[in-house]
C-alpha cells in the first residue's frame, strides 16, 4: 500500500513539474530583454565557439544595447553594420532564440543563397537548439517523423521559423512574417521579381508590431544596401574611454600605428596617448553607444562597429593582415576594408584633386629611378596622333611614370610608327644603385598597342613586324571581372596575335593605386613636369552602376563627356603589357643578389611563345637570336617557365 502511495505521490510530483515548466514556457517573461534571455538561457556550442558553455554578454558588451533595442516597442527596424569577429552571427542567434522562446512569432531568416542558408541551419542554428535546453524542448529533432523540424523550416508552439534565400523569390513570397532577419544583406543580388530585401519586408505588412533586422558587413559602395539603410537611422557608434586621459572616442584604423623595429601594433588616442591592446577589455566594459544622426527616420535604429573593438582579435594581427592585403592587391585589400574595417569599398576611388596629384610629383635622379625592375609601354592610337606612356614597375606593383610622348601625325603614314619605334627601342638610363655602381640601362620589355580604333590594320602590321620585341596588339573589353590579359588569339592575314584585356579590372587597380598615399606597394610615382591636364585625364573616369534590363551592371565611364581620357587609357595598356610579360620580381631580386649587373638576362613571357629571345648585356648592344630548343620538353619549358632571368 505504501509503495502504491509512494508511486502516486512521485507521479503527482513529476506531473506538477511538467505542468509548471509548460506554463513557464507558455507565459512570456515580459520584462526579459534579449541580452537578459541570452545570459539566462543561451549556451554556446563547442563546434561554434572557442569558449563553449553559458553565454555572457559581458564578454562582448557592445552587443547589449543592440539586443535590447530590438524589443523596444517604438523600434521597427534595426540596422547592424559590422565587421567580422564582432559576434554579429551570435547577435542574430540570440534574437531568434528570444522570439522562439519568449515571444513566439512567425519569423523569416534571409540568407544570400541556398547554400549559405543550408550551412547556417546545420552549422549555427541546429547546434544552438541542441545545446540550449529551452529551445530543444520547443523544437523537435529533425529525425522525428512529422516533427516540423527540417533544414529550412522550424516549428515551435505559437510560431514558425522559415529560412529563405535572396536568389529565390519563391522562398520570399506567400506567408506573412512578423520578424524578418536579413543576414549579410549587402550580398543580395536583384532578382527578376525585384529587390530581395523589399520582397522580404512586404511579408511584415499586416503586423503592427513587426521587427525588421538588417545585419551585414558592407561591400561595394556602389551597390551597398546596408550603408544607405544605416544612414537612415540614428547612426549609433560605440565610444570607448582612453585608459590614460578618459577621452571617449570611436576606434579608427588610421590611429593604429606600428614601428618597423617592433612587432606589436598600438593605438594612438585622439589626445596622443599610446594605448596597448591589453587595455581593450577595460575600454569595452566602459564604452557606450552614442547617436551621431539626430534626425533619423522614425522607428529606425542603427549600429556600426568594426574589428578594432573585437575582444577576439588583437591590433597586431590586424596590422599583419593589412600589410598582406596591400601586398596582394586590391581584391584582398577590399576584403580587409569590408570585413575588418566595416567600410564600403570605393571602387572608383576617392575624388583626388588635381592639386594633390601635382604635389605628388618628385625629382627623378635619372630617367629610371632606383626601384624600377621592368619597363612597359602603352600606346593609344588616335586619328591624328599616337600617345604613349612608358611605365617602370617594381615589386608589389609600385610604379613610376618614366615618359609620356605624343607623336603628331597620320597613323596611316610610316613615319609616325618609325618615330614611335625609336621611342620604344632606345636605352633608358637608370639611377645608380650606389655611388660606385656602373651606369646601367633598361629597355622597354613589352608594349601594348590599342587596335580597337580606325587604324587596326596599321597596328597589326606594326606589332607583327616587332613581335620579337614583344610589341603586342590589344583590344579592350569592358567586362567586369575579366582578367587583365587573356591568352592571345590569331587574327587577320597574315595572322597577328591579339590580346583581349580587361579594362575594367585595370581601371579598378589604377584607381586603388592612386589612393595609396605613401611610397611602397601599389604607390604611383610621377616625375616633375607633369601638368594638370595629364592628371585630369588620369582621373577622367569613375565606376558607376547602370541597369541593363532588370540587372544592375557596374561599368566605368567618363565623369563628363567632354573630358579626354588618353592618359588613363595608355596607363591601362602599359599595365596590360606587364600582365602579358608576367615577370617574376622575386626571382629577379634573388638573382640580382648573386649576379653582377652586367650579366646577360633573358626575357620570356608566360602567356606568349616568343618569336625570338632577346639577350641584354650591360656592355653590349641588344642582340636578337632565335631560341634553339633541342627537344619537346625544352620547348615546353620555354613556353611555360615565365620570366627566366633577372634584368
């Protein structure tokens, strides 16, 4: 009897416990904010965090206010423009967890594409549900039949989470949604039914208490959606106090400094105080969000923060990645600016005043300054003249404008081309490496001549007869993303090699290089004597977005129709000639350290099988001789080994 009574009492106790937990789950904790919910209920998964276990907002204090704002009844839209390593994905996860558990609602989570939606569901959402007990009780296991839990659909009492992706308008339509969370929305491409973000926002129309969250790192200035959305908000920024003078300030990349003799980077306060990375935790804990736009669109709140604030990344690591990005070129630098600095990439470059470029002009001690390893030239063909620029190239894409020549005359006349040939085949005197060094010379190693105008036949004839000197006929293609130089095709009779070059790619590189303010990687040097007209032509175009049907296309075009752009064109062609030549600057440096300056050098091109090999010796004239491969393997080596010896 006693055992029966004990069993009944135990059953009653367990029943009461189940009912109590069910009631607690069903009754919203109206005073609980999202950060409070995360600190109380959220657990980080071991596969998603280096610190698995209970969530603590104190580790990332800058997330507390953005999470609290979401549940503010006056707020309709929250914009979170942030870099990587700021825990913005966990911000999204905490918002979802709160609305699943405390305020059940129909929710739409929007990703860039189906692959990213699937990856987020399996790698982020599923572990969070599994390791956060209150969520695991509400959402059944995916393997259970009729559980309402699939990769793209999660059902729970009082609500439903649907995953959608920007490339599929079908996943954005139909069902109404109270909460829309757009992840990495700067990567959404327009569809045949319109802007994905606008389609998603329409799902919230019937809800008076709707919430729209836009979370993303920024991308291209011309196509960004997160930056314009942020500018419509109150534009909050996180101000932190200097540990030395207590001055509140935002953390900016331009204030990160380092010495060549030391390994660690440090931060310079607006008042000049030197701040070490070890002070960051204290600064973050005392920080505060401040409104920087006093007249926002009602109901819209925005936050901006970059990787300098991240407790998971030190400033020295950022310095190292920045230097690598500069060395690798604009595509890698763009990633750093977008994902580390949370800034849009200005593809067309900042507006650089002519006076600023004129001030950059410098004295060259010789025709070819120290640092130049290779000379290339670009030639633009007009109806009444030829324009040519000879450009010197060093390591890490540093460049020097050696000479700019305009040859007046009719391009159908032989004399004009002979004069151009004299300019391209002469010796250019180099600045001695030291006081005791012998005088050395360089010749133009490769030339690109535009054949896209009215004098195609003359260009083909000129480049064909000088093929051994690596004079190449080229034609521009304004296709975004096209390689700077593709493999050549043979055109005309007799056949001439023609290279198609990516002018958009080249102009992106030139615009980025003109923004580099200090000599070094990507910097452009100009000699004394260049006038304002030259620099106006160099900056005569900019990147813009144009609609082709319903699709946005990025293209370069003149700032004003009346502007001349020959200086920009010939710089593009000189850059294309360098890409065709494809020299190995590191190999050149290694050989220069072990060989005398008078050593003979051999030039070859990776993309082109030369008609002849040019041997250059410091104390001898240029001699042209045909290569004599004695086997099929030797011929393959000649075609494929790139730049063989140093200059």
